[in-house]
C-alpha cells in the first residue's frame, strides 16, 4: 500500500481556472505520460483530468514508500519552477492507505462536486485506458484501478433506483427552464460523458439536438443515438444555425467559438452552459455578445448546497468502501510480505538442517543410517512447526503496521538477505542457533 501516491487539485480548494492551468489534453497523454513518469521518478503513473479535478496517481518501485511529489508535479504540469511553499498550498497529496481510500472515494463519486454522480467512473476508466496505452500503468495501478471500478459498479447496484443527480442533470434542468414550454433546438458541442448524459436527458424531454464535433463521424454516431442532427465544428463556426441553447464539453485548451460566431448566434439568445476546463467559450466574448453563460464555477456552487444531503444518503456506500479498503489492506500487505515470509521459512529450515548435520557429525555419528534419516525428518518437522508461529503472527500484523516495523523485525532477527548469521559473507554467529 505504501507504494501508492496521489497528487491533485480540485474545485474544493482551487478555482476552475487553476485546475485548467494544470490540465493535459487527452491527445497529448501518449507523449506526456512516459516523460512525466521519468521526470517524477516513479514506476507507474496515471493522469485523471475532469471538468473539476486534475490528479496524478502513481506507484514507486522496489517497495519504496510514496513520497510527497507536490512540488515536482506542480513544476511539471505548469512548466514553471514552483516558488517555496506554493505547491503545498495549491495541491493536495495522499500516500499509502489514504491514497487508495481517495481513489475508491473518487471512483464511487463521493469526492465529486455532486456526490454520487456516475460520470467519474467512466472518466477514471478512460484515464486508465490512456495510461495503459502509454505504457505507464503497471501491476500496482492496474490492480488498484480494477478494484476501484469494481466497487464503483457495486455501488451503482447498491443505489439502483436512486439516481444521484450530476452536474449534467443540473445543466439539463437549467436548460429546460430556459426553454420553457417550447422545444427549440439545443446544440451540444463535443462528444463526451457530459454531453452524452445531457443529450440523452434532453432527448427524453423532447428537445431536438444538433450534435457538433470536430470529428463528424463521432457526431453522426451520437446523433443517430439521440435522433438529432450532426454537424462538423468548422461548418458550425462558419454558418451557425439558430439554437436556443449551447452545451459545451470538449477537450482542448482553445475556445470552440469565436466572437464572430457568437455575434451570429446572439439573435436567438441562446443559453450557454460551459463544462470546459479551460472554458470552451470565452466568458468575455460571451458578455460582449450579450449571451448568458453558465460556467463550472457557477455549476459547482449550485451543487455544493445539495452535497450534504447526498452524502447522508450515500452512507452505505461509505461503509462498502471501508469494507473494501480493509480487504485490500490485508491482501496487499500479505502480498508485500510474502517473499520475506518465504525467506523466513527457508532460514528456519536451513538452520535446523545445519544443526542436525552438525549433531550427526559429532555426538550422534554412531547412529545407523535409518536413524540418522529419522533425525533429519524430525528436525524438518520441528522447523516447520516452529516457523508457523512467527509466520502466522506476521501475516496477522502486516495489515496493521508499517513496512519499517516489519523490516525492523527481520533486521533484528538477523534474517535480512545479506549479512545474516547464515550468509556466507558473514562471520557473525547468534547464540540461539548454537547447540
């Protein structure tokens, strides 16, 4: 567990603009992740970027505990040297069990702006796929992400019939209030988890959709799913159709619509809801075109008022996470200590065999061959019985202690790999092993 670490920034303690400044475009992940892994000196790395958070999940090599990498992460993501004390103020860090707990909470939506929302699980899965494609997700992160998404699915089954509202649901409600009883066309810019949920909800409410995307093929596929129409982004920029609303949620740092396009759209007075981080629609340009724009800051502020009630409803989910965390703690601790327990067993068996041979070569030398073999078998059985006690105790203690404490046991017992009492390079001899 202690090899896992997380460094991140979210809407909880920083503005959306600061989150945007540290974000990486999805198209750049294949190139950026391996270089970022090397720069941070970790063995595994995953990047999670959503409309209200940026987090790096990492694992160290060779059993080393995860350190505090906030200064290094800030420098790598911002491209600027971090001033003293700035990184701890801006970023949050988790290590070991707290990092694993954080990942489970994120996967289940308990750390989201809208508690219990389900889009985050899909976004986490996409982040995992990107890390695997980039070759930066290894056995530790693969296991953790598999567990996190597994419990997210379990939580969804636990809360079936109670669909937690998300930021997308909030956006749809606001858009429907803007439309009133009429059902004019709403344009969705970008094909993403947010626009998908908005699109399906608007379709269910009878709102015609115009799906706008950089890649027309993706827009056409979503349009077929919702019964809407598809249009390439460039075509919409040049000749925008009159729409009553715009919902924007596309990756990339550039704004999707320029001032000329917004001026043409102004005649239909659309409401613009912008999930983009950075913004897909420049706030200043929207004001100059006299368009009402709702951004992530406003959306997050609105859902915070509902958050406490949702957390109370999701108390059983929190209990399920605690149960999973306890199981993971025991399993990962057992896996980590396994090689040392095997070494302990081998050491006991070697010591017993050496002492038996020493006795058979001295005061038991006159025993018949069959009797000598019986002594060897008896010694082996005694060694097995004796080693069972410390192995059982160490297995039970491993989930509740640190790697340093366990290492201290092996070190003080002279059972470390080099320099122990039976290492050929050591001349040390301990009394308990003497006859």
